[in-house]
C-alpha cells in the first residue's frame, strides 16, 4: 500500500518524535507500529482495528506533527530520550 520511511529513523529520532511531536494515543500507536515493527499502513490498520480512511487520516495528522517537530531535531540533541 505504501512505503514505510519511518523504519529508517534511528533510535534517538524515534524517541525525539515520541516525546516532542505531541502525538495522541492513536498516532503514537501507529508511529510505534511503523517505526519499530516496520508495518505498512494496511497492516497497522488491521492491528489497530480501523478502516483505511480513518487510518489515512491518523497517518496524515501524524506526518504533519513529525514535520512540525522536525526543525527542532538535531542529531545528538535528543540523546536525553535514550
């Protein structure tokens, strides 16, 4: 369904976004499924029990929050989250 770029995040990036992006519980669950387990959006929707339209909305909100937090991310700065 889609390519998962999230699995390319290094651990400090994952921790940074989990703490700084302001995810709600559904976004955080999706982020964890995509980054730590490498699940596709389709696989994540089955695990989370949401339809494709709902999952697409959650994913779009999550992406916006990541992009908003991204300018604050500098390698090494988020090491306090490790």
